[in-house]
């Protein structure tokens, strides 16, 4: 299987930080996207360093300092030291941003259809995009994997727009234009349609390299699927993150697992819509090689259904879990799963009184701590 490197687009850190040029493995420089309207300037992103996760501020007993009855120059100094000691033990230590777990989200956002430019029906993508951005901002994620992220003549690059709104770096893979072996022909077709879609990765940490891998088409020859890998520069070390949207083709899922395993011992995270249930035997390609299903680890008995939601239904219609976040520790890094839940599952009222959901999928949110073993420090 040949590897194809893509041209990457990245959103730099919030405007408060200094601009820097990052170079990916293919030589493309990470840069801010040209936006038609100025994006809101987010607050500086908190840093993250590997540290124990569940930090609990315990109660401390205050030490009573009595006023010195002995006159002399040491009296005021002693009283000052006692006051500082009282303040230090009375005020509980704050849990810093560096002590919080890594926050991961995967979400298939429903691209709106390749014919939307001609029909004008993109399944309310603009309204849904506003909902997605609002709900993602509330989650304050560190890494987001998107699937079915479109670039359209009407709406522009959706991944870039979300990244700009959240102050994140991003990279996107144009899967649709790979429909034919002759790449130029695919580009001409998607250019005429004014539509291309594929997976994306958004990150609070700089994206230092990225690569696109074509997935095998064992069943559907005209349905191009890819997996996007991004290397994130985190304080814990380089973290390989994969975003993918496979068809109902087990050979694609096995190929994603094979690529994710081959990271020279580094930690790897696979996020995406695998179009297979959590009881499918093909998931053994991950689980038998050290990957952990993070949502299931946090919720052993939860159903966790993520598909399929009718976007105009008055009530939930999901019945199956096909969206996953899978982690394989490595490189002296241990994982501590803190929490996991289904997100991006809150509808809103349209102006005409109808109901609108963010997508036909729900998102998956996981908090996991990456702690470097003492022997690896």
C-alpha cells in the first residue's frame, strides 16, 4: 500500500501567541487560513504536561503561631513568617491546567451531500455548524477528530472554520478526490461539484507532521476511504493521532489497526467512525494488540449508541455504537482513563418550530491521563 502525503492546512495558536513556522513531513508549512471574516480571538490555550491526574487538595491542619512575648528585633520577622505559614496552609492549592487529563472528541459531522451546490440542500449545514461549534467550545477539547468534514464552494472549509473558532491547529484529508487512480481526474470532478470531504484532526498542540494513507477497497471500488495521521508535539512527547471513516469493509479496519500499531513504540490514538459495532470480531485487530476502547473502559455497561440520528426527529433515534476512541500506550507513557460519555447530542429548535440535531451521529468524549513512568523520565 503506497502512502500519499497531503498538503496540510493548520490553524496557529490563539493570536496572543507568537507566530512560528512549522514544517510537516511533506514540506508544507503550517499557517493560519485566510478567513473571510475575522474569527473570535480565543484565550491562550492552557499548557498540558504529563502529571498524575486525580489531584485532590486534602485538608491541612493549620499551625497556630503565637505572638512572641520576647521583645527584640526578631519579633516582627517571626510574626511575618507565622502569617505566611498560616496563609499557605489555609488556602488549598489550585489544580492547574497542566494537571487536567487529555480531552479527546471524535465526531462524524454529516457533510450535507456532494450535490448540495446544485440542489441547495445541505441538510442545514450552517445551522448545524453553529451548534457543533458551541457544544465543542463547552467541552474545551485538546484533540478533535472529525469525519465527513467538507470543503464546499458555498461553505468553505468546515474543519478550518471550527479550528479557527476554537483556536486550534488543524489538518484535513481530501478523500473524495481519490475516487480514481488518476488523481487529476478526481480533482476535476470534485472541482466541478464544488465539494470534497474527508477526515480532519484539530489540536491544541502543534501539528508537526501529517500523512494520508489510502485504505484498501475490498468491496466498494468507487468509495475512496483514507486514514489521516497527525503527529502532535505534546509535553509528554510526540503523540500519533489517527482520524478515519471506514466503510463496512473489515479489510479497511484491519489496515487502520496495522498502521496505528507501527509507530515505533510511541503512543497512538485512533478516533473515528468505523461503521462496525463494538461486538464485531474485526475490533480484535486493535484490542489484541494493546489498544484500549476508552469509552468502554470508562463505561463498562453503558450502551453508548451514536447512530443513526434523524436530524429532524423530535426524539433520539440512535441505536448502535460505531464511533470509537482507541488508545495504545507506549514510549514509557501510561494511560489513566478518567471519564467518557456521548456528546454533541443536544438538539435545538429551528425558527420554523422544527427540531434540528447537530448530525446523524453523536460524538464521543473521553478524558484520559498520559503519565510518564518514573523509569522513563
